[in-house]
């Protein structure tokens, strides 16, 4: 009977150790989750900025073509 009580005490100690380790892992994982969420937000903002830059580049290309067409009739005298 005494052996059973000792064995149960060891099992209880092991269970406490498992619980403690699980809590530590949970605490350690939380900052990783926060960092991943922040990285996701930054990636989404970067994607939006890339889209805006591409739209601005396309608009500038169109304006440059229009300006080129507007000044095309003018010829400079060659020196």
C-alpha cells in the first residue's frame, strides 16, 4: 500500500511538472503570436504601398506619353 502511495505521489509530481511546462510554453508562444500578427500587418501595408506605387507609375507613364505627344510638333533648330 505504501508503494502505491509513493507511486501516486510521483505521478502527481510528474503531472505538476507537465502542467508547469505547458504554462511556460503558453507564455512563450504568446509573444510569437503577437510578432506574427505584427508582421502580417506590415506585409499588408507594404502590399498596399506597392499597389499605390504601381498606380502612380502608370499614371506618370501616361502623363509622359501625353507630354511627349504635346511637344512632338515642335522642332528645335539644329546648331
